[in-house]
C-alpha cells in the first residue's frame, strides 16, 4: 500500500511497528514494513507492506486506515496497491518497480508496464483479480494489448513478445547444449530445462513454450524427454546388449512391469549395475522412470495414460481419483499412486486435492 502518516503524529512511522488495520468492515492487527528509507515522517507518504495477523479480502484501490497498537489514535491512511504481496523480497528494486506499475491510473497502462518489466511473465489471474475487472473488461484488456497470452486449465499468463522469444530461444539453447555435452543421451527433461534457464518460469509458461516449439518442429518429445528432431541417442554396445535382455521382461509385465530388484534377480545382475543401466536407458528414451524401483516401456505408459482419459471422460468434473484409477487399471494402490504422480510431473495431469485432471492432451506427451 501507499500510506500517508498523519501530521498529528509526534514521531516518524518506523519499520515493523505494530498497528491496527481498518479496511472495509475488517479490523485486524498487523505489522507495517516500510519499503523505502526505514521510516515515514509525519505528513509524508511512502510505500509499505502490511503483514496481517489474519487473512482479509482486499483489492487494488481499496482505502485503508491505520491506528496505533492500542487502537486509540489514527496514525496513517492510504490505499491498497497490490493485494498479492510476496513474503520475501518486499523491498527489492524489482518489487518496487512492480508496485510502481500497479499504481498507474488504469489497468491498460499497468499491464503494459508489468509486461515490459517482468521477463518471466505476468500472472494475469492475479492481475485481473487485483484490479477487480469484469469479464468484459478482461476481454477488452486482452484484445487491446500486444503480448503472448498463455491460457491453461490452471492459469493465465502474459509475456511480452520479446520476452517470449527470449524464452523459446533459451530453451533451444539448453537442449542444444545438452546434445553437445552428452551426445549419447536423448536429451533433457522438463525439470532439467527449468533448472538450466536463466530465469525461474512458472511451469505453465514453460510448458506453453515447449509445446510451441514442438508444434513448430523445433523440438521433438519422447515422454518426459525433449530433443532436437534430428538427434538420436547413441548408446554403446554393452547397453544395447543388456537392453535386449531387459526389454522383453518389461514388456511382458504389461501394466505392472517387474520391480528393479525382481529384474536383477531374474537376469542375475548386481542391483547397483542394473539401476545404473536403467537410469541411462531412461535418458536414452527407451523407458520411463515411474518410481525409484519401477520403470515402464513407453507403450505401457501410454496405455495407462489412456485409462486416465477414459475415466476423465466418464467424470462430471473431468477429474479422477487414485481409487478409481486403481480399480480400472488393476495395478494396485501403490503403483497407481506412482503412475499418477509421474503423469503430474511430466505435465499430463495436475493434482487437485485428492483428485487429478488432464491438462495436456495425451498425444502431446506420448505421441
């Protein structure tokens, strides 16, 4: 918020003093974090973050009053700038620039400024909620702005066009670097790409960029792994020979392939050696690591993903539970949980409490 300290105050309002916040019908205790200079003199204004002792409802532009800890005198008044305050970094330059944009007089100006400032994108659901915009106002805002609009089942994000191009170029750079450094492997996973990017992006933003590169055939995908279309994994002869022994056992297991220890016993191979090989095989794109002790061939994983689609199509809210999935798949409770967690991790589904919903088409993940 931006507040103005009352001229009747004898002393400056200093950082982290306790107070009472009055906003609408709410009266809650809080701490006042002064964002610039450490104090605000009587009669002067400044930016603060109000750290409340309990949650309230607030929107940009709401008027507020601050009274002292005993609630006997008014010490300041002000206006809400951004109800979605971060817990950390409240006084960093980038945060102050964000507040400067949010303080602009209309939503169009504010959004344009935020898009230019935030290279990792703007959470448009938060933005439109903070500004209390109607559906018609939101549609007008999106229609009048020139930026990349990214909508998913879970979020709505906006990126300035140049920031979007920077992101897609950076992703390709990460994949190219992985091919150069480890040409024997198929490529990096989504997690690998996220860690290697210079900025931290929301996963929905990253997945939208990856999908755009897949659609443009700049990238190809095999389950959790991304690679250039002309790049192939280059395993050595020993790994190829062992794969010829391992693959039939995994395929024969159908929806419930044998655990790693069971494979080691059947093949008479040391457990550590087999675990090392299976880790490489997953990076070759031959298998998917569902859990620490279980790997699936791509065809089996795709079949299990098809069961998620089947259940979701039968559901009134397009969600499924682990119990429903266990009953339909017949693979047992623990393995069902492992499989659903894998689907969440690679962006096929998203967990909502104790249920899961599909957020990307099966074909986009598994081909």
